[in-house]
C-alpha cells in the first residue's frame, strides 16, 4: 500500500502464539512505532490533530487530553444516535486509553484512529476490549466476565457451560485461551448460538414454537440496533407468514439470516430494481436475481418471504420499489410523515408553487439554450453559409455587382467550396465578429425555444412519473418529448428564417454595396404568415425528433452510465456524451422513419430534378431572383429515393450532427448543472419525491468508529449501555 517497506504497527504474533516472550504492554510498542513510521498521510494527521485539539479540554502538566465525554464528541457521528448511544461509543474509550489512566493523549488518539483504518477494526477492537489483562489472549473467565458485565442481569441468560463454548475454550475452565484469529471465529458464531439458546429458553414446553412477544425480545437483544423502529413494531406480525399464531424456530433463524446478510440483501434489491422495467420487483424477481448474481442460492424462499413481508407492510405478494425496502434496510429510517411535519397547503399556494417551479425551469432552460447556441454558433454559421452560397451568387448576378476581394459571380457558381472555405473567407472579409453576426436574434429565439422544450418535457415527465420508483412508462416518455418538440415549433420558423437571412446577407450586401438590413426589416418584409410558412414541415421534423431524443438521453444516462445507482452522479463528460450521442441516435432514426417532402407550399416546386428540392427567393422589392436548395430537414421519400438513391435521406446529416450534436450536448449539460448549483429555493414544497435510498455524507473517521462497534453490538444490542 505504501512506497516504503515499513514495519507492522500492530503485530498479531502474540495473539495466537501465547508466547511468554510477548511484551506486557503492546500499546507501548505500537505508540513507538507510530511515532517513527510515516505511513499515515500528513493531511490525515492534520485532520486528526484538528479534531483532537478542538475536543481536548483536559490539561495535565501542560498537555492536552481527552476524557471519556470529550473522546465521544471527537469520534461519534453528529447525526442520529438513537440506535447506538453515546454510552456505547464510550466503550471505545477503554480501547483508546491504553495507559488505563482515564485520559487519551494525542499519541493514544493517533493509535486509535490508525486502528480504525484496519479492515478488521471491528474484530480487533472487540479483541482488545475482551483482553482485559493485555496478555494477547482471551481466557474463559475474561470472556465470561466481560460478557456479563455489559449485557445486564435482565437479559436472556446465556449458558457458558454449553458444548458450543467448550468446543472453543475446552471442557475445563481456563484450560484453553483464544488468540486473535480464534477469537474472530468465536465471535462470528456467537449470535447463532445465542439465538439457539434464547429460543430454547423461551420455548418452555419444547413444542418448537414461541409467542410473538418472545420473538420480539430475542431480536431486540441480538440485533435491535440493526432494525428501524417501524420494523421493530411489526416484529410480532411474523406470525402471519404461516398459519397459526406462533413463530417457529425456522422462522426465527430465517429472520436472523436476513439481518446477518443485510448488505447482500440491499445489493440484490438495488440491482434487481435497477434492471426492472417498472422499477419494482416481487419475490420471484428477487430470488431469480439472487441466483444469477451469486454462486449459490444465498436466500431461501422463506427468507425472501420475510423480506417482502416487512418491506410490503404485511402484503408480501405485491411488487415493491426500492423506496419500499427503506424501512428494512436502514435502521435510522423514519416514515416521511415523521420526518417532515405535514402542512396544509391551499390550492392557490399549490398553483403558485407549480407556476414558480415552471418559471424556474423556464429561466434555467433559457440560459442553457443560450449557452449551447453561443458555443456552436461559428460552426452553425459555416454550415449555413456553405449551404446557402448559391443564394449569394444569384443576388450578385441580379445586381451585376462584383468585388475585388471576391471571385467572379457567375450564376450558379458557388462562392464557397465547403465549410472550411467559408470560414476562411468570412474571417478575411468580416473579421472575427462575422462569425457571430446574427447571434442576438439567435439567442432571442433559441433561449425561449430551448426553455419551452425543456420545461414542457420536465413538466409532463414529472406528472407521469411514479413517485416511488422515479420511473416513467416509455409511452409517456415519447409523449413528453413529442409535446415538447411541438410546443417549441412556434419559435422555430421565425428563428430559422430570420437567422439564415441575417447570416447570408452580410456578404451578399457586401457584393451589392448595400448596408445589411436588420431583423425587424426582415420581419416586416415577410409578415406573420411568411414567418410561419412551412410550419407543418417543422412539426413533422421536431415532434418525432424530440420524442426520440429525450427518452434516448435519459436512458443513456441511466442504462449506460448508471446514473442514480448507489447514489451515483454523472460527471460533466458523461452528461455531455449522453446528450450528444442521444442527438446522433435520434437524428439517424428520424431520417429513416420520416420520409415526407416538406415544400413551402406543400407542392413539388418543379419537375426538373435540379429544382426538386428548391424554394424561390425574392429580393427586397419582391422580385423573384431564382431558386435555392431547401434545407433537407425532411425529404420526400419516393422521389428522392428514385432520383438520388437511399443516401439522399442522409444528405446534410454529417454537417447537422457536427453543429447540433454539441449544441444539444452543451445545452443539456448547462441545464443539469444550473439545477445543481442554482437549486429551486422551495424544493421542499414541490411534488418531486426522493426515490433512492441515500445517506448524508459522513466523516470517514466517524463512520469507522461506528463500524468498529459492530462486533461488540452483536454480542448484545445494549452492549456498553450499562457499563458505560
């Protein structure tokens, strides 16, 4: 792990060998090793020092120390301690206080924090806690005395003279001692033996059954700290799984196995619900995924029934979402009604909140759309200038003008060979600002266009989404995307027409020797009907495209990059890739499926193949000056296939992808990050429901301290409460 071959800080030789040559105080050797070794990163030492200094209020001979209360403040999580009390964290103080003087020095604290970094810290601390005399071994008396001192006289009695204990410690008291490795095996099987003895103690008539309240008492002592209050209250309902009003030993063992393998239960549930189409699973799905993801069948049908019984609140046959399993998987789980005090919200307040939320999404969508358009506008200019350069030749021919800086304007001759030639000439003739000519109207059009598309899509998805699974049916995804595309068409036609005319008029006006006209002049010239000419073609383009694009984007994020799985948040690159790839996929499918000719007047413009996909262009006076190729948004299928072949359907596709794919990508990335960094201020009152089991971030040292108590709490759920 470290670049230097450093000595072990905590040698384990003495624990198993029982060698008399072991030092009387292992802590002294450990402290000396820690002082000389540089295995702990400096940043980590600084963090430990800051924690120690902020909590150490006891001063002896000019040195700071932690007493028991201050030690707990330093290591215990600051959150909910209802399942693990402060007195139980105080049991760790005995391990950290190696000098047995009731104080923990800075050196002791460093040793303790280093112990917590061990992968077996829970077993190691439990061993040190039971090893009262620091001999490196645990005798029968040590084990029995520590056990009894921490569980209290009212606990279910445990027979230390049983055959199980004798197998580990011998038949004669003190005849055998346990080293560290032997002790870990003893502790791993201790709960199972306690469960067997507790059931036998409760089953007075030895008929193989106990009452529900007796079962609850057993579970509370053995694993109460691992269960939420809701599950604890429902423990007696285990009797409803099988006929009769009592609980068998098989059911008790099955419930115990579920608790013991809770981490595996959560993993299987998360993976199974993630792969499920509707985000829900039943018992068959759980068992099938268990078989496919583990080498052996880890859970029996009875154990699966118990899992779904408590997660389904007594109805194990229903299909459950991940959120339904929360009360079983998280011991600190509380019902939503308990976490947030219900408030009565009037219909007017609800409407205003919904309106404000939509306005919030609209504003962020506009900013995101403007950002995406600005990023790719020079690419868009090069594409449009190259495509519409015949228009410039026609204008130049009609005015019989020429320019010394331009090539001769012969009718039909292209001013630009390709997009790169266009970029070079625009920069030469108009400078850098020429690449952003017409950006203002572009932003004015694109911002509300993207805002409406994103807002409508989010609005419909939120209404159609299952609040428990966060899933939405594919039909609703398609409808939400299609509706978003249709709603923004009202901005598409005016935007495209004004934008293209502004882009092409710069060099055309240069050839004519005229001053370029502004956007308002173009709008007055075309009129309202002119701005919306060809709207049917835009609807046929944008509705199916958006219906494909938005579902593809969300499924790429979830299915390819596993967004939300175990709380995963996508990186900038993953979000950008999802948005860009979704565009490529959507554009390709759209071109294959939509093969309808989109002429401005709904008629074929000419019989001549050269004019088949042309539209007429007039000068400012209204005089027709020729035809220019129409942007191939939607081609006429049969005609184009006969005359140009199947490739005609993808004409202009690469240029469109090069321009629009990054634009959509940056727009969606900006939209996601704006929501992240500028959250909705009244999110608590929105209809959005958290659907994934997430936990608040905790300090890793505090997490390790809590985990270090795992083995001690397995001895008894109240371990340390009475002795602390």
